[in-house]
C-alpha cells in the first residue's frame, strides 16, 4: 500500500504549517487563551486559507476534498495546538449537512465553505456518558427543547447541529444561535479552548435528518470528529517530541547534555514508538471513514483508544524529561500536555472506547476456549 502523500497534499500541508508558524505562534496563542479561548481573527485566517471549503462539495462552492486531505490539515493544526473549532465547523458540520434535504444544503453549505457560518455539533448531555443514543432533548414539531454541554465555542457559533428525541427516534436539527429560546453560557476549558452550555426552550429548528437515520448520521459525525482528533493528536505529539529533544540537547548536567544519557535516550525511543503507533492508527481511522457503519465504528474506536494511550504516555514522559519547567504555564510544552490530556475526554475516553472495541469482538468469543 502506498502511504506517500500527493503533491497537492504536501502543498496543503506546507500552506497550513506556514500559517501556524507565522500567525499562530506560542505567545499569540497565549493571548487568545487569556482573551477567552477563541479568536475571530484566527478563524478568519483559516477561512482565508480555504480550509472551511475543504470538505464541502464543488457543487456548493467547496473543494470536495477527502478524509486524507482533512487528516493532513489536522496534523498541522495539532502542531500549533490551534484552538479554533476547525474540525467541528469545517469537517463535522459538512458531513451532517450532506445528508440534509437539498434546499437546506443549498442554503448552508455555501455559507460554511465561505466562512460565513460557523456551525458546531451540540450533542453532549449530562449523564449520557458518551452514549449517543441517550438523548433527553426533545423535538416537538419544528422546535427543540433541552440543554447541551461542552459545545465547542458554543457562545461564538452561528448555529448548532442538535440531536433531539422525536418520540419515534433521534433526529438531527439545525438551530441558529440567534433563534428565540436559545441561551449560552461560555467558559474556558483546561486546555485553553472555549466551550459553552447551550439551552434551547422551544427554539425554532430546521430538520436535517429524520428519526429513521438520525442516530446513524450522528455516529458518522462523531467518527469524523474522532478521525480529526487522532490526526490532531499526532501533530501535537510530534511537536512536543521535537520540543523535548531540543531541550535535552541544550540542558546540561554534570557538564554534558542530558541527551547523552542512555536511560533518557531509551525513554525518547519509547515516546517515538508511541507516536508512530498513534500515527498508524490515525491513517487507519481516516481510511476507514468510507466503510460500512459497523466496520467504521469499530475502526474508529480502536484508533481513539490508541490515541488516548499514546497521548497519555507521550505527554507524561515528555513532561518528566523536562523536569519542573515542564509544568509551568510560561513554557510551551505544558500547553501541549494539557491539550493531549483534554483529547482523551473528547468523543469518548479510553474506557468508553475499550468497551466499544470489546463489544465489537463478541462474535469471536470462545475461539480460544
């Protein structure tokens, strides 16, 4: 199998990397964190690169690129630990809206491609424990009532994709933030990014996907998010490893660089191994997005589980190799560690994904009995 990227994909990688290095440096990012965790200027920069058009079809003003191109972009955004919700608005939202009626697609997909609409998935609820079929929000005709938690940039988004129980199953609706009955309470997360509690009180809503397919499309949206998160994690771990190696080559003890100590070199080798395991599963996740649902869901659970394990190991080891400076807010590596730690809680933590993988193996039970 050929794992080389095309010239166009390498050009895309270079363009995003240049933007991250030039316009999203560490001090600039710290300023965004202090300002609340979201920058409209930075978001406009992503729009200017054409990234919001990446996953939108050419028919609706986009580029019509695929999962591998999205993976390339997310790796580079991970290198810069970019906090703006690109995966949500640029990848997940188009994947859902592609299943909507033609007139809804014609209204919203060009707005996403042009950066005029920032639409995020609002699916998490208290007590659901990552179970997508546990939805307490209710739909009554063309209105939605309920509360969603940890909505990415929920107080900044233009609209939300909201799963709601219709009584006949889970349907997906689009609700604008400006609609009546919508209220938001924003806050900063541990990694510096922004989220919000979003409440709907008989808020006018547009049906995207009916109850017969709502849960299946929601599962697809979450899988798209997991694939993006895996790629972002690879980029973040790769950059954190580079920062750590550079530190070890300059930090001296007993008159020599600590990079010369064999025990520490072995630890770095183990970190590199965990990074490559995560990278291979990130590739696997992106390539499986087009498979039939059962195969796709199992593959994405496996990929997210590996991401959780790798991110924890890489984050902890690199922080320990830095010593005390590795946990200070003024030093860059601590921010990568916080982002990698927060990733575990998104779209299902390691225990949830382990249960998903185990459930998918039930058909093999007793083989070795």
